[in-house]
C-alpha cells in the first residue's frame, strides 16, 4: 500500500490546504492513505478521518502531528492526546510512546525546516529519507546514508502544504490491501516493512509557499509593531 506520511492541512499555521481537496488528490495520485501531520496541533487528523467517512472515501487516514521540539521537528503518528511543543526530543518521544504512538524523524538534515541535525541516539521507528520539498538532494542523501548505517527503517513523505502535491513522495508499506486498517498500517511501519518512493515537489510550488509564508510573517510583524 502507498502512503504519504507527511501531509499538512489548513490546521497548520503555514498551510491553507483544504482537507476535501487533499482527500481528492490523494486518491487521484494513487495513494491508499496519508498521515496528517500539522504543526503542533492534532485537530486536523480526526477532522480528516471524519471528512473521509462523510465523503465515502476508502483512504486510511493516520492522525498525527509534527511537533516542534527544543532541537527540531518530530512526526508522531497514531497520536491521541496533544504533546506540548518545546520539550526535548527524548521527552517528546517518551510522551509519544506513552500513547503507543510511533515516531518518525523528518528531514533531519534540512536545517531550514527545523531538522534536528542528527539521527543517532534517537529512539525513532523510522527516518524520513525522501522529503519532496527539499530543493537540493543533499539533505535527503545524508538522511538515507545515516539511516542505512544505523539500520533504521526509511520512509518518504511529501511534506505537502498544497493539495495537488500530496503523494509526490511517499512510503510503500507492506500491508495486504485487504487489511485497510490504521492498526495494520502502523504495525507494519513499526516492523520496518516500508520503503520510500516518488520524487521531489516542483521548485515553483516550494518557492511560492516560502514567499507566501514570508508575507504572512511580515504582515504579522507590522501589525504587532
């Protein structure tokens, strides 16, 4: 089965992505499901699950979050209760484990996107080695080489902030298509039955979003000033 394990919806402060549109494009782009990983909020996951059911979609949607730790970002999938941002990576992972959630280290060497900057010593289930929003190959290549040297599972995710780009990079998960359940998918990721696939988001989409976010920050600064 093919999943995008890193998707942002309108619940993220830097995304206006409509959830219905994400669900539509996910299906159009050949996905079996995706993980909602909004920045430091968990509401997008349950809402997306609800909308998929209302729309009659058979996509498996994983409630998740991209947490800002004191050193950088972590993805927590299968989350049930919020984990406050700003904690150390180790404490964030401990709290995720208390919920029986799994942890993925996203874009560890993409410093401009709050990559943690290292892999060794972190109790993660997998490393994102193919992030489609990397403008150059360096961060992904370094993540792949490091994960390989440490024997860690490797996954891909689009990190999309616009619906059309969902599934640009993805993770193939070894789960029988008949077992279309959240539990089966999370279990396969835990067991390392995964491999990354896909390519990179066209630079125009990445640059356009960067410019949009810069305008938002400027407008906010001017308002506060």
